[in-house]
């Protein structure tokens, strides 16, 4: 049954997953609950958007052959790197309180005052703000939920990359 799904439908579903994740993060978590995203959350959002954009482009373009696999690999790349960032965030949240790094300056301040490479390094390391669990659902923190989204996106993308396509695919 899954094998009969067209690549366009699968890419559209992946784009929808990423759009739903971003809508949830922005409209519910940020606007309704008033939770400001930490630097690691913002980084994860970049990778969700990247995966979603390439999935949407693939759904619109509807390539065949190797082009289809290129899109799938780009989606996989964004999902895996985003998953690594989310994994780091989860790790920070599970550190004992005495091992949590000190809170740093805001992302806006760092972007205005530091070179981009240094800001990126600090953001990817995370700080005390990133270790705080602000909200949970079904016992999972926001980074844990985001990690699950990245895992699902990576699995879908890998499946798109390596599956046998129906005629014409």
C-alpha cells in the first residue's frame, strides 16, 4: 500500500508535517502560551523550515529518477542535522542542575555584537536558558517532541530516497 503512494504525495505530506510543526511552535507555544524560543529552539526551527521547503519544492517540481532522490537526500540532511541539534537540547535538559551551563546573552544581542561564526558556536552549545523545561505534553518536553518530528521526517526522507518507485518514478 505505501509503495503505491506517489513521491509527490509523500513530499507534500512531509511538507505538511513541517508546516504543522512550525504552526504549533509559533501560534500555540509562542503566541498563545507566551513561551519565547531559546537559541537552540530557533536553530531547530531553521532546520524544520529547511526540510519543509525542500519537501514542498519536490512536491511542486515532482522530479523523476535521480532528481527525486536529491530532494529526498536534502530533506534527510536537514532532518538529521536538526535532530542532532534537538538531541543536544534534550541532553542539556537532562543534565543535573549543577552541570547546566550558565545563561548567556540573548540571540539578538549576540547577532549584533559578535561575529556570526562565534554566535553560531555559542548557539549550538546551548546555555542555561535551553536547559529549562517550559512545557510538556504526554511527558515529553518541547525539544523531545521536536526530536520525534525530526526522526519521522528523516525516516520518511530516507524511505523516499531508497524505495522502489511505481512506473514512471
